[in-house]
């Protein structure tokens, strides 16, 4: 008897895109800390440093660059609903960046 092929569920939806769009900048934030600051300060000290020095908006701006890779990957695979979720999450981070920049 042949192998039964289950239909693959596509994860092309706004919710998975929003999840990816929210998680990848967090990973970018952590990777930036690991490569540049982990030898000199803990993650808590880095967090406090970003708030006290007013550099949180810059760190978030660098972190959301990872969303570009996820965006382009899903765009090339025609996952347009996922792309919509990624764009929404990126706009959310953009609002946070503006808040941290001017407040």
C-alpha cells in the first residue's frame, strides 16, 4: 500500500505573520546584545543602559531589520496573509520606536 499523503496545512495567515513579526525583532535584540555587549554587561544591565541613555529607539530600529528577511521570504513564497501580519507587527514596533524617541 502506498504512503498516504496528507494535505499540508498552509500557515499563510495574519496571526502567524504577526507572531513572526513580533518574535524576530526580539531575537535581533538578543543577538545584538550577544555579539556586542554580552562580555561587558548582563542583559539586565544592557536593558537599563538603553533606557537610561535614551538609546532604546536605536536598538529597536536595528532589531526590526530581521523582519525584512522574514518579510521577503514570505513574499517570495506568496504568503500574502503572513506578509500582512509581519507588516502590522513592524508598524507596532515603529510606534514603540517613536514613543521611545520622543518621550
